[in-house]
C-alpha cells in the first residue's frame, strides 16, 4: 500500500511539472506598420515601414528611425542587422533602374556599399556580421577580399562572425538548388534535400547551425535545420503535406518561421511558429500570454535572439504590422497544474505520516 501511495504521488507530481513546463509564453509589442526582418542581441530591429515605404531601424525606448534611400531612389528596404546596430539592405530605383546595396548606422548615416567589378545593377544586401562582412544575393564583401561576385550558381543570404555564408547552390544542369554553406577559405559544402529536389538555407547562427526549407518526398516545402551533422525536417511535425519554412535561428538554437495551419494541404493565412529541441514546433499564436495578442494574427517569425526574443510580422486589426515577442520570465502554472502539484504533495505527506506512524508503533511494541 505504501509503495502504491508513493508511486501515485510521484506520478502526479511529475505530471504537474510536465504541464508547468509546457511551451513558452510571450508578451507582444507592435513595432509599427510594416515588417520586421532581423533583431540583434540589444533588441534593435531592422525592417520596412509600409507607411513610409522606407527601411527602418527600431531601437527600444526610441522607436523607428526611418532610412531614406539613395538619391533618386524611390524606396529602401532593410534585411540585415549586426550587434553594432549596422543595417544593410538596398535602395530601389524607378522603372528598370535597378537597386543599390547600402549600409546604415545612426552615427554614420547611409553609405553605398562597394560593388564588385562587372556587377549588375540589381544587387542586394541581405546580412551583415559583427566584423562587417556582408552577404548578398549574388555577391559578398569581407575586409580581406573586398567586394566579390559569388562563385557561379551560389546565392548567399546570411553570414556569421566566422565568415561562413549560408544560402543555396544552383545546379544549371538539373535546374535544382541545394542548401549550401560556403566560405572564401573553406569552399563549398552542399546538403541535398529532405526527400525532394530542392532546398536552401535562409539563416545561420554563430555555431554554424543553419535553417531554411526544402522539398520532402511529397514535393511539399518543409522547414529544416542543419544541426551540425545532418539535415532535420522540423516541418514534419505539422504534417507531411503541410507547407512550412524557417527563416531565423538564434545562437541558443531557437528556430523561427511560418507554416500553413489546418493539417494536410492546409490553406488560408500563414501562422508564425518557433521550434526548439526542448519544445518541438509550436504555433506562436497559441503562445501569447493571457491578455496579449488581441487583434493580432502572427503570420511569420523572421529572427530570434539568444534570450528568446522573436521578431516578425502579422496582421493587427486588419493592418500588416511588425512585432516583437518577449518571453515571459516568471511562468505561473495553470490552475490545473497547481492543483496537481498540491494533490501530489498531499499524497506524499500522507505517505510520510503513515510511515512515521508505523515506525512509532514499532517502537512502542
């Protein structure tokens, strides 16, 4: 009887602990109309304002700083941001005037990035690391090599502080692309796919873990992660034929992206999701703390910090808006969890009382 009582108490307590762990919960902050693409460890955000048709740098406590485009350009958009607050993106010119990559900081203002010789007028900048190296769609920049065109077929979209670039390698013979990591000194490493023909990386972290998406055997795009050893299909948790893509990964391994809810062949608006080894994949719309998220539909998560902040964009009361999610640090168990914990402790206390009473009875006899 005693053993059964003790086992029951342990079972109830372990269930309470599991329920308390759950998935993370977040508060949400609107960053204004538009989209958010990258966040640094200080909470600064690079994005695009739909009201002004301008790139912006958001700084906590200050708000948006709009980034005016190059002279004669009609708009600007920002995709990359480093921990020094340097933003990279590009200015768009009217008609077929092309685009011009830029770097921006509050202190230095807007600067045109150096272009490789023979470059087309349609280059863009998508990422910048903490040592100033830049990843572009067709080109890259490092302080040692200057501005260079990518090797043929290579498209780079992100770069970490080790000057490791992530993107895709296009095979002109087959017409397929494969997720790729590349460095000027170490060369190209390709990864195939997760069952289908195509794959690509969208981002990587300081440890060289990379995320993106690829076709599975049903030729449905699934979010994937390269964990340092192999490609892992993290989109499979939503269903074999459910569309998903991963766009960002923090240095702590938190992955963010978007998926189509509704199971197999789900349709309708996208939903933002996050993934970690601890929690698996979960819909961020279901992870907002009580009282948060009124009027919001979170469509896509684009980037995350090592302490768990997430940025992206969604619809707020019918308007496309950028957001930042902040993890709730002091999680409070749900009432059912607290009740389970209390019941477990009561059972455990009852076992100790029984045991103590039996021991006292033995002493008296």
